[in-house]
């Protein structure tokens, strides 16, 4: 598992653990508490290719 978890873009949701990973990103378990009740959700953070060569590799992975 990740030693350092990302910070959620939504302040009411706290990312609490990584639950999966794939070719295009990572999935995290998130929690928010409202009126003493906890709610859980999954947040996927995708990897966006930073160059044309990374985009070409992603294309090959997806379409192979």
C-alpha cells in the first residue's frame, strides 16, 4: 500500500487507504462523517500522460 496518501479535492472526504490499482490510475477508499454517521466512497485518481510517448504507450496498452 501507499505510504503517503493523496489529499482529497473535496474537504469533507478523507482518503483513508488505497484499495486498488490499474493501468490508468489508483483507487482509494474515502470517508466522511456527518452527524456522527460515517459514509464511505471510492475515489479514482487517474494518470494523465505527460508526453506524446506516454500517450502512445497508454494507447498500446488499452488497444492490445
